[in-house]
């Protein structure tokens, strides 16, 4: 299918062409006609599927047509994002897609001064992207109106829930008119999201792509069994290999991210941390440095990295295993985008082994183990349920569920591609 078959106005088609998109992605192919027909939409999709264009292209189309009728500037489309980074990313995309349209787009984020946002609202906005907390704050201060919203997009609803924004989201939705069009996107469908869908969506079309349990074929996944105390040494070892010129490293906690960043910096690795305690400016600066190749490593917590889109990212490390199996799929989805190859390397200590098994169950296959590395796990203690808590037996092997790939002694096994630096490591906007 071609974009020109989607019935979008010429200004949008030209912008999409400028963006270099040759054909709509599967979610765009299904979602765009549904939204243009006026239906609500439930999109089960994750970052990397092209979902931003799937909701913003038809939203822009609809509001541009409406504005042509009355020539008024008012908030006709609202896009809610759980994180500031994702909101900024959506804003960049929307600005790119709307560059030939007489529309004003703006973003409201927490963590930065309110003044410029007030000015922007006074001057008028047609499409607003916002994080729920700041939007609700400004709404309560009567600095914006929501009664003209025709299209309401809720992006990453599951993450809204995780981050405790669901009440703000419900309150915000309650301030908009009943007959608006609602587009809700979520990578996973926990009960609370299903409840939200029941409450917010009417006569909706469901579009499912890339279910969360499918990890992209192009991602080479490996796991190292390693004790916590040795994780940073193992990481340094791998990072010093020139092939790993660019890596996103996930830690479990903000403190863990800071500690690791200090250790890596001390060892001469150019790196920055990005997490919720960093100011918005610092987070954006770190992201810019990473995207432009100024730093080799970005150490991030799950939430801070959520939705971040980094073209051509070759390596993702799970320095700490994620707390939930589904998070693993989100995390490693940062690499191997758009058919490019990528590697996802996980460091698993003794306590983290149960989550590894959950992950393997979710993705439906074993993750090959890299054995024979310099920092083998020493604690192969099996804590047995019988005999009381804490009773233990020693084994000589890492505990695996039986069919892991045979160990290999090289630091990078042959099958693990050493991605060469792409000719143009596309610095992301
Ligand atoms: P998203 O899932 O919205 O974060 O998009 C992931 C990446 O795919 C972004 O870098 C988009 O610019 C890009 N993208 C979205 N739609 C298309 C398309 N139809 N063709 C090529 N790239 C696309």
C-alpha cells in the first residue's frame, strides 16, 4: 500500500514523503483509515511500530480540515504521553508531519518552567502534547480549555498506569466533550487498562501489531550469568571492545544508574545517566549527547528510557534484569529497529534467574548463555523450598531450565554480530 491511498490531505503526504517514509507501516495501514472514518481506536502496539504517525497523521488531517472551516485556533487534539522524553519525541514527529499545515503544535511538560508554556497557551495551540501532571496543573489554573478537543490520544496507557497517572488521565478525559474521538495505545493490557478502554472507548476499531511477546527476529539476545559485584567489570570488558561504540544500559534503580555511571566514567567511558531524579534539561542534554555520538553509553532506568527512539542503536544491556518479563521486550525493542541488526545482552545474577525464566516463557525460546567469560557466577547456591527458608545446597552449574545453548569461550561468539558503525549513525533529531 502507498501513503497516497490513505486519503490524507496533500500537505501531510508531502511531509511524509520528506520524512523518507516509502509506505505505511502495518499499524498505520490499519489505523489511519479507521481514525479518518471517525472511529475510536485501540492500538496494541509498542514503540518502533510507527504508532506515532498512526495516530498523529489522521489527527492532523482531521483538525486541519476542521480549522479550514472556522479558522479558529483552539485545542482540537490532545495527545497524552506518560514521560517527558516521549512527549518531546511525539512533538518532533508532529512538527515534522505538520510542517505544511497552518496548525500550531505545542508541548506541556513537568520539570520545566511554566511561564513559556503559559505564553504558548495564550498564543493558541491546535494540537497539544502533554504529560498528565502538568496538563492537569495548568487546567486547574484555568490556563487552558479542553472543551474543543475533538481527538484525544492516550499513548502508552499501560505506562500511565505504572507511573500512577491514571487518575489524572481519567480526570482530564472527564473534562472533554463526550463525542470526541479517542485513540488509546497500549503495549500490554493489564486489567486497569481494560477498564479504561471500557470507560473511554466507544465503537472502536482494534489494531494489533507486534504483540509484546514477540521479540524482533533481528535482535541477537544473549545472557551472561554474573554476580552483582562483577557486573560493572564485565560491562567494562565488553564496552572496551571497539564494536560496542554505542550502548543503552538499563539499571533497576536511579541510584544504581548513578553508581554505574560514575564507575564507567572513572574507567574512561564517556557516559551519562538518565532517570527521574535528573532535571528535564539534564535528561535532554544526555539524550542529545548520546544520539549525536558524543557519549558511548547512556545508563537509564526503565521509566526514563520508555519510548525513547534511537535510530540505529546497536546494543542494549540489561545490567539488571527487569522486574517483569514484559519490560524485557520493551527494553530490548530499542535496538533492532526497522530491520536493522542489534544485540541485547543481559547480566543475570543468582537472584535474577527466576525472571530470566519468565522472560524465556514469554518470548517462547531460550536466550543463549555466554559462558566461559572472565567473571563467572560463583554463587550457584540453590535455595530449596523444603527444609525451611534459607536452607541451601551447592551445585556446580548455573541453574538453567535445561536447554540453553552450549557455552562458548569467546567474548563475542561468532553468531553474535559485531555491528559495524553504520555509515551515518543517524543522530536522532
Ligand atoms: P514510533 O513507533 O512511532 O516511535 O516510530 C518508530 C520510528 O519509525 C520513528 O523513527 C519513525 O520516524 C519511523 N517511522 C514511522 N513510520 C514510518 C514509515 N511508514 N516508514 C518508515 N519509517 C517510519
